[in-house]
């Protein structure tokens, strides 16, 4: 599981915006293009910047970005709005600036739809991922075996029960291929059902069980502590995200110094909550990135409050 946490490509596939940005920047580095991104009203807003306009040629860049994103296949991301401009000084509230004055901010903007993966493809991918991890575990624990030399002339090789000297039947090969594929699908469905059963069992263990005249709260038993810890980690992460969403929504409407201070406080609260996410949490790396980002947003909001305050006195 630790390998998965550190796997940026896997995080991007799960929908992590920070991981998606990192993958895009790595793929587009040779083109001299850097990216930033954030969610806005269910759409991934993507900003592409470069030193010169020729590196931001619309048809070419849109095609590259779409190909990369469809390769990543991020979950729950279907619409992407690609914006481009000449690189500028660091602007934390770049999306707000673009929405406020897009004509002077952008070279061009284009919205694209990512191709959706069908359910069957997702099932096969999940099954393959699970099998790959199982193979890694078996490979590490498998004892070394001594080499055995076999006289291949004395014992002809056989594949799928058919001697290499015998011509394979196309129908047999087709039948075996269909059988293997069907087994893969059945295995994937079994894994999903098994995962759902585990979730149901974990949730059921939180209920209070009555034995005779005594009540035993199963949430206090040692075997349920890992589940409760994971639930607490998830709640901390989601609380930080909710605070950040509130701050972002308020920042779009803030005008007075007091309003900007309120926005700064909410960004700071989101940063503080994210910093409390423990290292054992599956999205810990993303939480650390968000902690720094939210703090920067809080500082930017404080500067806006100071600007508005100075205008009031003048």
C-alpha cells in the first residue's frame, strides 16, 4: 500500500489534482509548458503557461493535454477547461483573475470532454491492479529453487495441453481466450463484492451488541480501532476540504477588508486541519501539498484585506 501512496500516476488516476498537475508538468516539460489546476463548479480548470506564444499553439497543446488526461483517466473528472497565457508572476488567485478579466488575461480558452471508461474496462483494471500487488507479495516470499536441466528433445514442450509438433486449432485458441477473459471478469466481480462485504462488516461492528444483561460497545474493542482511526483521518481531511471550499466561495464575493479577513481565516483553518492529517492516511502526500497551498491562499487574502483597509483610510 505504501508503494501506491507514493505512486503519483495512481494518485492522479484516483482524481488527486496535485498529482494530475505533477504528471502534466512532467509530460509537458520538454515543450516548455507548465500547468496549474483547480476544481470550479465540477469542471477541472487548467492553466497552461509558457514564455512565448508559439509554445501555446492551441490545436497542438489541446491535443497533448487531452491525450495525457485520457491516459491518466482520473476518476470523476469528465470536463476540463484549458486556459493559456504567457507566464506571469505567481498569482495565487489566478482563476479569480481570469474570470474577472479573461480577455486581457488569456491567449485562448477551450473546454474539452474526456472519454469515459466503460464499467467493464474499470473492472478489468481494478482486477489487474489487485493481481499485480498479489504477484509482488508472492514474488518476495517465494523461496529460491535449484536449476533443473531438461532434455527438450526427449520431452517435447507442450502448451495448453497441445504438443508443439501438433498444429493448434483456431477454435481451441479462441475458446481458451474467451475462457481466460471470462475468468478475469468473474474474479474482478468477486473482488468488488468481497470489498463491499468487508465495508459492511466494518460498519456493522460499530453497532452496540447486547449479550445477556450486559451491553458491549464493539467500537471500543481492539479489532475496531484501525477502522475508527481511518474514519477519523478521513473526517479530518474532508473537514479541511469543506473549509477550503467555503473560503474559495467567499473569496469570489469578498470586497471589504472584513470580508477578506474572514476569507483568510477560513483558508488558515483549512490549512491547520490538513496539517493534522497523519502520515498513515492514504492521501497524506496530497494533504501536505494542500496544507502549504491553503496557507499561501490565506496570506494572499490577508494582503487583499490590507489593500482594502489602506484604500478606506485614504
